[in-house]
C-alpha cells in the first residue's frame, strides 16, 4: 500500500511569465490559499538563459526545449515554496495537465485551465517528486531548506 500522505510537506512552484504578464498572480495566490496551501517563501525575478537551461536541464534533448527556455526568460516570474499536507501531489493536481488546451477540456477548474495560454505557456510549474522539490527549492532559495527542514528522513517533509 502507499505510504500515508504527509501532514506537512513543501513543494516548489513557479508563476510563469505568461501568468505574471497577464496580471493573474493575485488570483493565483487567492486560489492556492483557498486550496489550503501556505506560501513559505517567495521571490520575483527574471531568469537568465543559463538559469532556465539549468533549471529545465532534464528536458535539454526534447524538441520543445528552445521554446521553453525562450518562454521562461521572456519576463518576470514568481518563485514560491508552498506548504500543505501532501503538497507535492496536491499542487500537481491543482495545476492540472501540462497542455492548457487539455486542461481546459479535461480539468476546467485546474489553475492551468483558468490561467494558462497554450502547451508551453501554461501559467504554473510544480515539482513532480520529493527529490525534484528538494533540488528546485535549493536552486532558487539557497540554504532555505537547511534552515526550514529537518535533515532526517524525507528532506521535503517536515
Ligand atoms: P512543469 O515541469 O513546468 O511543472 O510542467 P510539467 O511537469 O507538467 O511538464 P514537463 O513535461 O516537465 O515540461 C516542462 C514544461 O515544458 C513546456 N512544454 N512545452 N510540447 C510542448 O510545447 C511542451 N511540452 C512541455 C511546458 O511549459 C511544461 O510545463
Ligand atoms: Mg516537469
């Protein structure tokens, strides 16, 4: 059987350039609070090409990589550490399918359906696993995890 969902867990999220540019950030903060997420840390920044390529390094051989890096460097983003019970899985569920068109068809209440643009400009990012959450939080909030998470067991869980 699956392990029980953690009572409090951290995940990493990005409000991507399309959603910031469209002025959707406040509506997204309202929706995530309503869904039970707390913002544990946040920053606004514009990614350099080097940062975007490093952050999305796992996709460097994908056909959409160039579009993705161009998009992610196109304007300001908001980077967030979110906490909630079972945050990693719950946040992926709340944001919905990667492709905004599919999100609108299959999960119209999801945040990508509500705030995304297309298959690349999809408003939001969410860590896909505990190891991704740890890597991504450390990528943007250097040292934060060491001050806020216990060293033992699952690093992304407190
Ligand atoms: P994310 O990592 O941003 O949370 O999104 P995800 O897991 O749902 O999707 P992933 O496969 O990791 O893809 C990363 C991001 O690349 C862009 N993408 N474009 N066919 C395309 O044009 C395409 N496919 C993916 C999206 O911005 C996606 O979120
Ligand atoms: Mg992903």
